[in-house]
C-alpha cells in the first residue's frame, strides 16, 4: 500500500511515496523524458521541458506548471494536477508522486492503477521489462484494499476492472480454462484462501473435492463432477503467482463457465485484500464478462443468456439490467487503454461494439435466447458459479448433480487461445493524465 488520500487546496489528492535504489538523475530521466516515460506508461506527451510549456495529448491540453530539474516537475492536464518530487536518500532516491483528482468516485481504482504503473517504473529502472498486462494482474486486490482504506464504494472500480479483458481467462485446447494472476500476498496466504473452509466459502462456488495437495504449491481436485481443477502457486518477489486451470468437457459451455470463474476470482481478490464481495455484487458484471468471452472465443452466447434470463426472472421484482444505458461502466469498455479514473475521454469506445450476433437491448437478446435455448429451473444455477458438466449439448443439469470426475493429466494443454481483448499497441494512449 503506497497511496494516501489527502486534501490539497480543497481538492482530493492521491499521494504516493517510494524509495528507489537509483540515483536522482536516473529517476529524473525516467519521469520527465517522453521516450523514457513511454516505457512504463501507456502514453507520454511530447512536451518541452521548460516552465510554462504547453502540450496536447489525446485531444486535451496540458501545461508544465512547476520545474526544477532534477528534483521537481509538475503539470496540469484537463482538470487534474500532477507532481513528481525527487530527493536523494542514501544511495538511492525518495520519489513522491501526487495526483490531484477531479472526481473522488474512482479514487480507489486510480490509486490501484498508479501502483501498477509505478511497479513498471521500478522494473524499468532495474533494466527489466514488466508488461502492462502483468503489472495489472494485482489491480483487483489493490483496488479492494484502497476502497476500504479510503471509505469509498468499491462498485464502480469493480465494474471497471471486470472490463479489463486481458486479466481474464484463456480458452485452451482440451477444452480448458486457464488464468495466471499475480498477487501481493505470499503463497502461504493465498493457500489459506484456497483450503481453509471459512475462507473458501467466501469466494468458491460449492465444495472442492481435493485429490492431491502439496502445500503451499499445488492443489488438484474435482468440483461437482465438472472436470478437474488445478491451482498452482509459485513465489514472485514478496507475493506469488497463481495459475488456475479447469479442464472440462463441453466447449459450448466455455463462456458461461468462464464468466462464472471470472466472478469467483474477483471475490478471491477481495478476500486477499481482507474485504468481502457478496455473490450478488460479483454478478453485477457477469453479463458484460460473458458477452466478451463468447465473442472472443467464437461461442454461441445463447446458453449463457438463457441461464441469466431465467435466474433474473426468478428474482421477484428485480429488473433486468440495461447494459447499454445503466451499467456502472458508463457504457464504455477500456480494455486496450488502461484508464483508471473511469473517464472515457479520447480513447473510449462503446462496450458492446463488436459483439457478434448481439444488437439491441440486452433484454431483447435474452428474450430471444430464452425462446431458442433449453435452460434449467430457476434454482439450478447461480451465475457466479461456473456451470456443472452437461451430459448433452444444451440441456443443463443442476450444479449439485454428480458426474464422474475427469482423469487429471499432469501436463496442461499447450495450445491456448489468446486472452480476450488483449491490448494492442496503439500509437497514442492516455493514462492518468499523461
């Protein structure tokens, strides 16, 4: 945790402080020269390092308002203000970064995002390459912790993070779902969340039938007869990396199952941050996640839509969400341009753009799905819980149906499809005012 929420001139500001094991002059180049900044930020303005210099980025104007090389640079961008100060400390440098925000609502996700990019700065200074995708793997856990620390509603940040497709699962040959996620917590802490009943019940859907356990490294087992689950942990600095794999039988169920696991793993992020995400809260983003996975993997979304429609219809008086109007993402998907302040600006795009075979309101799509695809009784499936294995192509079985557990193979499938909505390298990105 490196950020504090403060007040500067009557406005809220995020303040980060880090010790970097590099001289001030080296860090100064990394935070002030555009060619260097681009290596750890999505975009950098081609500014001239002179006091009062104006610049343009992503259709917005900015100006350098403070400059004292190699110790201070401050600038405005839109309504926000930014400032780096550097001071020699021992053999290294004490960096203080301040972001005066224009809106307090996304402060937690903005803080979590800056944490991830400052990790990239650390890596760059050490001569290492930390990709945006890998740097942002812990963003869910960090957001939960910041939201609690700042006393903010976590819902907007949760919805934003759910839209970051590159953090999602990959569909591999088998079929198998696979996810690799880095956590700030050590492997022993994550292991407790995977194995202790009191912790497992806060995020895992049902009972996990363990067939092999090697603490705190490897856990293998079955889940309601629906194939094999495998959790692998390995140390990574002060934290660890979790590799999750679910080998199952029916590829047509991949989007439904994948969206369920995505929501369960979001709840695990909260648990590891010492917070609680309810099943209902996790399901708020389920439709968006499901549609994204179905489009990315070329899977008919009808089954998932039907299950969602049936579940929603069974909840008395609860209207279907209008994903194009009322969803908490503000109608924007930001997969490729990682903006943590929640504002679309120049790089935003409609969230449902490019979803195959799905136009009009979400309710219309659900109505069509219900008429075309067999679906289970309302009590049979909670959308936060990946579906149990099906015996036939479409009819769904209740999650408590027991099926033989598939034989586990020690070698994971090697051929994996790309994760949905992986970021491409745009010519210009705006992130956090740069």
